[in-house]
C-alpha cells in the first residue's frame, strides 16, 4: 500500500487532533473511572452495578466487533463508513442527556434507565472501533503511526483537561442533581458530533485490489487460520487475560476513595484534570517509545502504571494519595491506547487489522465478564482492600507473562511464513 505524502499526513494529523480534542473534551463529562460510577452511586444503583462499569463497557464494545469487522471487509469508502457508524452513538447519548437534564428522574429505578442508555452506548462504540482502526490504518504510514496516534491523544488530553475544569465548575454550581449530570452528557453529545465531522477532510490511502472482494467464508477461514497458526498472537491474548482484573479497579477508585475520605462530587473534575494530563503525556511518550523500542515495551509500561495505581490505593492516607492514584491511572490509560493499537497493526501486518482488533476484544470479553461478576460477589464478602490486593497479583502475573512469553511483533518475523493472505 503506497505511503501518504508528508502534506497529507500533516493534514490528517491536524484533523485527527481536532477529532481527539473534541472527543476528550466531551468525555470529561462521562468518564468510566469517575463520572459514571459516582453518578450511578448517587442514583442508588447496587454496589455490584457500580463496580461493573469499566468491565461492562469493555464487554459491550467487544460484542459487536466481529460483526462490524465482517460487515466492513469489503468496504470501499472507509471514510463514509467511519462517519456513518459514529452516528450510532448519537441516539443513546441524546437519550441520557435529555432525560437527566430536563426530566431529572431520581427514583429507586432511575439508574436502570441510564444503565440501558449506557449499554446501547457501549455497543455502539464496539461497532465503531474496528472500522475506526481500519480508517486510522489507511490515513497513516507505518513508520510514524505510533507518533501520529501519540500526538493526537495529547490533544485528547488537552480537551479533557479543559473539560475537567468545567466538570468542577458544573458540579460545584447550584444546578441540582441529576440535572448537572444531564447537562454534562449533553456537552459530550455535541462534542461527539464535532469530532465526527472532522473525518470529512481526511486523506485516505486507496484500498488494495486484493482487499476489494472477500467472502464471509474467507473471513471465517482467516479467523481459523490466525487462531491455529499465529502462536505469538495467541500468547499475547493469554497475557491480556491477566489484565482483565484491572477493570473492577478502574470503576472502584473514585467510589472507594469517596467512602474513605468523603470528598465532594465536584472532585471528579480534579480527577479528570489529573488523569487527562497524565494521559496526554503517556500517550505521546508511549508512541515515541513504541516507534523506537517496540510497542510491547510501551504496553508493559502501561500496565506497570496500572499496578502502581493499585499499590497507591492500598497505601492512601490523604487526598494527595487519591490524586496520585488518578495520575497513575492516567499514565496507564494513556500509554495503553497507542501501544495496543500499534500492536494490532504489527500483528496484522498487511492483513485485516479490523479483524485482529475484533478478535482481541471478543476473546477477552468472557474473561472480563467473569472478573466483574466475581469482583461483584467478593465486594459483599470481603473488604475492598483485599479485592485490590488480588487485582495487584493478577497484574504482576500478566506483566511477567507479557515480558517473557510474548515477542514484540514489530521486532520479529513471527509466524509470517505460515499465515496466508486472504
């Protein structure tokens, strides 16, 4: 596939930065590590539901990915496709925004309405993700993709940084609950619209001739071929299982710390500012490290930061430690995105990267479900501190497995001779 010119790459980088800035700004009002768990808690949702947020989101966006990848296998105009599927996000975001901003339900079952919208939102994200990954692949060059994604997510963090201050102002204002959250959801809704329109101006590399006609049978055969013969990719999937234990922790940080220190809900804005600042720094560094030393190295740094977040939670004795937790969480989340996306591209090489991304999330979904159900049951039987200890041990095991058992696909010719191209 021919490389894009420097002029085209620069234009795409500017537009992608606008996209990520808008997305990050809006996301500050709907974070799965602070806003959503605290919102559900205030609505009176059961603790197991609150704990499940990050893990459920991962499961939801995994469910439609193979369907999305199969549907997109013969997509000629991927720009139209990526804009179209982003439209799936609009209905659930609008529904949750309108109901809580204007109707403001607060009864014992109000959380169920939001939860339904959240489920629809997560499924929509899952349908978008493989097509968006294919779009990014076609609008970047391999040698600079890590830096491209890293720089873009710096702007995501800048948007989130500004949004975080507005979250603080919104939740400190006289606007009553849950209207304040509904207004925040509306801001996210309009931000997603702006972010989607940025795709219109992208320059896209033309599709390969061999990619233009792929039957469903070929698609299924390719899945079987990858599972059977791509040994390093299988080891990568096994290593990722250990890291699914992190999802309950992400949902628990804000709620656990609020129970411990009793801070005001407006602190969620401060957490967002800290998180996205660390996120942006880590995204940029992760992309640079990945391009130079391999994206597996960047992924290891990501999960090491998550491990430090767990340790810091267990040691927390004041709000300073709480802020430190969200700094480490931001470092972990920020480093993960460029590292994991580029690992998908490296594993796929010139094959269907949408399929690889869909396979990863689909494979991990049952383990994520097991983790959040187990954590939900344990949360009512043991102290949450012990739950964090168990999560820490799982992360340590995953790091050891990833370091010693998985080869960096960008630095080796793993399995290339035995994989066919469909």
